[in-house]
């Protein structure tokens, strides 16, 4: 097996009495685009900061590019591009000056790629950083972290607050560089639709915990919404079993979220629990539906 | 210009949606046999989708015989397979399934839905 680019084992982080992260384990295979989803305060940024050695884990460990994250140093960051939402930028520098300043720090800096990205992202070389809009600033920091052809790109909330046009430019800029080499991208986002297009691996976090981490295709295949219509309101409530993540009853209909759906076998299993005159309608779920089911379930079980 | 159109919607796998759009474009004559098919990189960038997904799309269409790699030219669109009436019908399969499920859910009978289809057909043609 090829060594994963990131692997986290039982990561935990406490800020005083607050447990921001508990027992988080996952791997990010080489060459994938991994999207980490979760509501605010779920621990996405904490996870990324631990991976980037900006925070020390209180428990567990993580390896990034084969090194313990606690030992990542400047040499490793010549292979990692990192863009965070509120990155500090040298405000008085012009875009071109910033790039010229960064170039000597990276042996793998690719001037041709840098120029190509400048054009593609429509960034003006002679504009000062402080005069750039928020979207332009994000594009500038993306450019600065792609031009040296890193093996791993880590993006913390890259799309938040960007207008749709800039968001598209940003994604295209990212894709134009990744599709020609085996780069790995790890990003956190609220933008579920963008993640569904871009990512082939997803993780879903709910406060402090990682609930799933797997290929997007597998996740979409195993989740199914099944609408059940019963002859009469179910009393007492039906025990649907552990594979049903959520069951919402309203009158004679029950809407199930099934997390291990396998077609007719699943339907037969469910049919055995209900009167014969009931009807079952399975329908595929979007990533948004799946995400919301997880988050809502967690909210209702942990008030 | 990008040779086919696809509006990617959440829910169905992206590769299925794009493959569907390519088949449709070939059968409608918008993608002509012998013309060059975009590269993995172009597909990924233009449609803003994962490069691995774009790669899978080209691989599956090649296995299906709709695309072929020609040395020096890249990937080229092939003549669509002959049983095209069947292929055309297959393009509507998802929509038909959807219609049937919705109709059953609303307890609409087969003859009612056939009549409704005929009426719409008349209206448009």
C-alpha cells in the first residue's frame, strides 16, 4: 500500500476545560482531494492547525508527508502549500514583490507556472496587497502556495466569503495545477456543493469528532433516503435497527436515512418490520442531505 | 470552445452525469466522430470537477468504444455504436424511472400518465 500523505491517530485537543477535538483518526491518500465538512466549532481548523504544527495535540499523533506533525519545520513547508482564511499578508508589498520575495525560499519555485496562474487568476502584479479585495487576497495566497509545486496543499475554508465568480476562478486555478501532477489537497469548507464537485474523499465532523471519512462515491452509494408509508400511524414506534441513522415520523409516513443501503436486500429487511400493505420508496441522497442528517442527529442526541 | 454542455447537479455521481451528457452530445450529432475530445485536464478545469473523476470519465467512455486514443492526436470521438434507437432510449432511462416513481407515489395510474404524456407531446410537436 502507498503511504498516505496524512494520517491521524486518535488526535485530541483540549483548550483548558474545553475539548475541541476527541479521538480523531483518518488518512488522506496520495493524489486525492479531501474535503473536510462540519459546522462552525466542529474542530476543522483545530485539526488543520495540528497538522500544520501550529498547535500541539493534547492526545494522539499525526503524520504529514511521513513526518510527525510536531516535528514539521521549514524544510517540510517547502513541500506544503497552506492557505488559511485569515492569513496575514505583508500589506505594503505589491503582488509581484511578494512573489519575488518568496521565490528564493523555495527550490522548486516554477516561474512559468507562477505567470500562468497570475494570468488565470487575473491578479495585477503591481497592486499592493492592502488594496486587494478579500477574494483577490485569497487568490494571491493561493498563487503563493501553488507556485512552488507543493506535494500537499492545505486550504482552511478557501471558499468562505468569496463571490461565485471568484470561487470558480479559485477552483479552476487549483485544478489547473493539480490535474497535471499527483498533488494531494486537503481542504475544509462549508460549501457542500463545491466539495461534492471537487473532492473525491470527504470527512464530516460534528463538534469535536470525525463521524465519517471515506471516498465520496462510497458515501453516496451507501446512503439512501427511504420513504415508508404505513397503513396506520406506528404505535409503538418501530425499531428500525442500527443501520438507520434517522427516522422522522409524520402521521402515517416515516422518512428513513439508511446508512448501509444495498438495494433489494435492505428493502426486504425493512419490509419484515412493517405491515404488508406498507409502501417503501428509496431515493438517493445528496451530500448536503447526508451531511445534515449527521449534524442533526448529533444535535438531537447531545443537547 | 468546450464541445458539450453539462449542468452538474448534486445527488447523482458526477461521472455519471458527465458521461450521460457526452453520450447525448454524440447521439445528437453535437460531438462528431473524428473530432478531438478534451483532455482530462481540460475537462477537470472547464467543469470544475476532480481530476480523478475526469480521468474516470475518459476511461469509461474509452472502454465503451465512444472514445479512442489515437497516437499524435489524443483522444478522438468514435462513431456511435449501431443500435442507436436503443441507446437513445437508454438516455431517458433515469428520467423515466423518476417519472414512474413519482407517479406511483401520487397514485397516478399508467393510463393516466400515458394520456398526460400524449397531451404534452401534442402540445410541443
